[in-house]
C-alpha cells in the first residue's frame, strides 16, 4: 500500500487481536538484523499468502483464520520476520498476507523477506499465490468501481498486466497456485482446507465431474476424458437422467471398454497415491470429463469415489456442471475478492 494508505478494516481486526505481538515487532527496527531463535518459528507453520490484486487473497486469509491460523494482513514487509518470530511462540499456524497494496512491497523485498524467514529456521514456511484470469480481474474492479493499485491513471487492464509481469517470479516460487477464476467461496474453502488444514490425516482425494464444453477444472491435478464411452444422451429415455441413475449406469457398463477403462484407471491410481503421500502431498483433485457433464463423467466420478473409499481413502465427490435437478447447472458466481 502507498504511504498514505490506511490499513484495511480486516488488517485492523487481526492486528488488534495480536496487538502485543505487533507492537513488539515494530520495536525491532524491522527485524532485518534479527535471527530467529532455534525454538522460535521452526515449530510453527508459516504461510505467506500473496497474488494478484482482486484475485481473492483477502478471502483466502479469512478462510485460513477460520481454520485456526493467526492471520495478519497489509503489514509493512520489513516487520514481517519479527512479527512471525513473536507470534510463533504460541501460535500453531500463521498466515501473512502481502500484495501490491502492502507498504514496502516490491518483488526483491518480498524475496528477501522470504529468504530471511528461511534463514531464520522457518522449516515449515510455504507460499500460496492466489491468481485469476485478466478478464475476470478487470470485471471485478469495474463492477466494484475500485481503482487498481498499480494502474494509476491508466486503464485497469494495463495495471493488471504490469502487476502480472512484476509478480511472475513470486508465482514461480510459490508452493501452490490457486486460480480463482471459476471458483466460488465454497470451492476456495475446500481447496484451502485440503492443502492447509492444521490436522492432516493422509491424502485427501476430491473427484469432480465436468463438461468439456465449459472448460476443465483449473485446480485439477489429474484429468481423465471419458467421452469415448457410449453416450446415454442419445437414448431418449435416458437423456433426462444423470450418471447417478441405475439405468444410465447399466447403459454405460454395457460398453465393452468400460470395465477395461476402470481396471486401467485403478492400476494407475493404486500405486500413484502412496507416492503422492510420500512426497508430502495432502490434497489431490481428479477431474472426470465428458461432453455435457451429466451422464458419463458423473457415473465414472461416483464409481471412482466409491472405489477409493473401499480402499480406505478419504474421498469426496462433486459434479461441477450438474444442477441439483434439471439440465446443466448455470455458471457459478465469482469468488468474493
């Protein structure tokens, strides 16, 4: 944020709660010459939340706070290392937000701050980058009539492009990038809970069906195309049904390639999931797509989720483009920025 900009109401609320810590941090001279003690932030989980202005970073911080993180937002970057050191003594997890509106924000200073934290023994330091496509960002700023922090007197899109280019190094360095372009607030909460929950119990798997004509899920780790299966859409009696209906399932299972596909899919996933866990992955999203997102992908997603649960996996299923009843669901509302 600029020199004359006041901290947001959100920043004031979280800082009031940790006022003593914030005051101690301000007395350190920014913490640039400080080294964190061995029993300091090494035991705490530290998550730096940054990203494109308007992409939903503030919403992410609110969700993380609800999850049990102690959240700080829009603090001068020079204070962040000392603040984390003071807060980590009794906070199990800390989330620190910073973007182009943060005082002292510059790519080099941000990278230096991260390096300071790493040298200070923050072994559990991670960085989340919240992103969104340019057109949707422009629409969010236009609808709210808010100025873009980088645009100045130029058009909003110019500011977005300048900021994206400037943040490219941070995006590359991030441990996780979440694109909120097509996410609702509930979707973002699901992703953050899956990746950053304070109590993790093995790999969590989220399976979602989708319609290719509406684009692939941007948060998917694995995508499987099932448009090769026989399409119930062309059977008049089955068209109004979904992949959850037994008649649709029986129709798809008559395809001679159906069982071969499932056998091959499980041969792939069964040894792959333990390897993901070994590498420290805590959340996996599998996308199953067909043309309309109503019959084949829904059937496959339901069946795969059942198989994962039978194998003892924590698995959830959702159908992105399937309305509770009726035809394909309408587009989901934007996530709050």
